[in-house]
């Protein structure tokens, strides 16, 4: 499925989901519906020969709809060899976007990815982050990230998990991290800049309204709409501005998946990918898990608005557990 270039809120969301889902996305319909939840469909027979791609906002990059997150096994320093094997297999399967951060395993994630980048840098749109809110601290983090990742340039450098308006105030100040991002981009150390968040969608929306970020990494899953929804309060702004949206927390580190709720990874990924996002990143524990997720992406078909609402309704009783990441970690 191809997402139109230079989308507006109406064209992008409407073409992907239809007018009823557009209304639901913008909070004009209740999250729940009477329709039964969709049955899981194991992707034994992928519908495509290769993974579908979508435009990553204005970057010009056609990103595979499933991408590699740098957590789970990849951030475990005791599993370096396993991490490298997973990453090589992901690239072999066509994954072309890899996300990491200095805090993932205290640099372990970047070191594992950097080992693979020695020989395969040109195959990857490579993203990392700064969790420091200051100019000086962010520049130091970038230099360390580039060294660990064995590259002289990031494709995307992101503000990591921006939580509060106070964070934004400092980030946007003369001493703040945004000035570091602008300098790094001007000097060719990074190509694009983005912002990430999984706690307060209103803060992320405020940031998107104040600065022309290239991407936004947002927490979106079937439990999201029950509390401080990123789907309702941040995603429409990103779509309206043509920002590349990367979805995270797709299974909520497994806490979304329950026998009486969203039962399978296939359901979780289809929900996320039916939204107007460019790609979904997932942390991977094993090669087998990676291959399952790639197969799901290759067989992707969007849910109907009623099916989306039914999955949301299933998560209502346990949404606080599924949204555990809203309270910091």
C-alpha cells in the first residue's frame, strides 16, 4: 500500500482508513464499537514478494513498514553475537530502518549495530537520539554515538522521550539541544532531526507546532485511545504537517497481548500499521521473532474502522497495564 506524498490530514488519513476512521482518529467517534474483534490471521502466505514501503515524511526515504528497534536483545551487552546475527538477518530480509539510542544498554545497542554498520551502512536509514536536553551534552552524545555506530553521519537524530513543557522550554533555548541538532545538520553530521515521546501527547504536539521536525516517533497501539491518546492528540498534527511518523510500543513489550484482549502480534502490528504511520519499530529477542514480524508486515492488510474499534474495546479493561510506559522508565 502506498501512502500519498505530501499528505494532509484529510487526504492521508482519509485515503488510508476512510471517513469513518478519520472521524475516530480525530476523536469524533467513541473508541469502542459493537463489532466483534477480528480473528488473528497467521501470515503463512505473505501477500507480497518483498516488504511494502511508505514515504518517511519529507525525507525522501521509502521505509519498510516494519523496522528494527534497538532494544530487547540488541541492548543486552551479554548477547552481542545474537544481536549481530539478528541485525544481519533483518537487513537480509529487506529491513531498511534501524533505530537506537545511547541509553539502550548504556551503549550496547549502538555497539552491536555499529558492528553491522562496518559492512552494511549503505543499506540502512540509521537513527539515534539524545536524551540530554542541553547543547553541550547533546553534542557529546552525538560524537559518542557516531563512534559506537562506526559512521560519520546519522540519517536521523532525535530528541529522546520529551516529557514536559519544561523540557521543551530548555530544549528550545539558546543552551538547548535543538541548537545542537541544527548545528549537526548544518555540518552534515546528521541529515534529519526528529522528536520522540511516549508519555504526554500534548507536549509532543506542542513541539511539532513550534518546529518543523522531519519525524516523530510516537507510542501507538490498541490501548492508546483510552488515556492521553497519541492517536488523537499528536498523530493528526504530524500527519497534517507531512512529518514521517514512526510507531513504537506496538505490543507494549508484550503487555498489550492477552488471551482476553489483543491476542497476537499479528493483531497488534496490523492495528498499528492501519494507522497513518510510515513504519513500526519493534525490539526483537530472537531471529524467529524477527522472521515472524517480517512475515506479518509482508502480508499486511489494513483493518476496517469497525475492526480497529473492536480491538480498542478489548483493551479497555487492562489499558493501564498496557500503557505502563506512560509513567516513565
